[in-house]
């Protein structure tokens, strides 16, 4: 088992939902957390909460679909916390509707955030891990990355892309003791998946952000030479 204490994790989409829950879970393990999101108020509130629990945290405001913003954010977090041992690529958006009713700019925005954003962040952080000869990268995909459904063409395309990139990169960097794996949760109750009029009891039927955060912490504790199964076994993911 790995000890996570004093490791440094950078987390995208950290202000809410899965990202927020993961930041708190890692901070509880003694991990220094670098938070990236678009809304400064959310980041500032979470940073203060982690520090009140005697954790170490820093944040940087950035839109992951903008490479310059990503590079600036990673530079700031590295200066304040040190280089990354863990990267959680969680930032994402959804846009749904019939294929011909989604405007090209809407389709592109989903790809830019969910896939290109993940690429930009990974491309910026990965050299730090290569230099250390170790690291863990967790990419949040979706069950929509395993099978498409009507009305999810843009979202599914982006999440299928995440799985392809994850598998290819995992094979490139495993000799440097860097694990790259993806999670494919079905519905997680967040602002992104909020349904109008849904009761608290109905929400309890689905996975909560804290459930996924707990699972990620458990995976990160595995011995660094144990690699998570990829493509053919994504479908057996417990989420």
C-alpha cells in the first residue's frame, strides 16, 4: 500500500461535485491539494475549508480548454505546493439534444472542455511526473464513454475520446512508473446531472461524489507497480 501523506495532487473541476469531494478526501489523507476550476469563489471556499482542517491547499482559476490558462495555473500551483504526484482530470461539461439540433459551437465546446482540456492539463503536468519517475493520473470518463445513447452525441464522443487517450498514454508511460487509468461512472449526483424537481430520496438511488472520491483514494493507495486494467475491462468498472 502507498502512503499518500505529503504527496501533491492537482485536481481539475475542483470547485464542486466530484472534484470537491475528491479534494477533501485526499486532504484527509494528508495530500497537498492544488485546485483548478473556473469559479474563484468556489475554489476560495474549498481552500479555506481544507486549511481549517489543517490541510495544505492552493488554487488557480482556469478554463481547462485554454492552454495558456492551464499552463499558468499549473505554474502557480507548482510554485506553491511543489510538483504533482497525482493528477485528477475531472473537469467536464455536458450538452445534450438531438444530433442535428446541437449547434457546431456547442458540440465543439464539449470536446474542447472534456477532451482537449484533459489533454492540455495532462500535457502540462506529465513532464513533472516523468522527471520524478512516478505518478498517478486518473481521468474521469463516463458510462457514456462505453456506449452512446440518443441525445448524447457530443458528450459520448468526448468521453469515448478520453478512454482512447487514457489507454494509449498508459502504455507510453508505464515504464516511468506512471499509472494512467480512467473511471467510467454512470450517474453521479452533481450540479451537472441535476434534474428539476428530483427529491433527495430519488437522488440517494445514485452514486454520490463522495463514493467516487473514496474509490479513487483506495486506488491511489495500491502499490505503484500494480496497474489498473484498461480498455477491455472498463466495462466491469463497479460504477
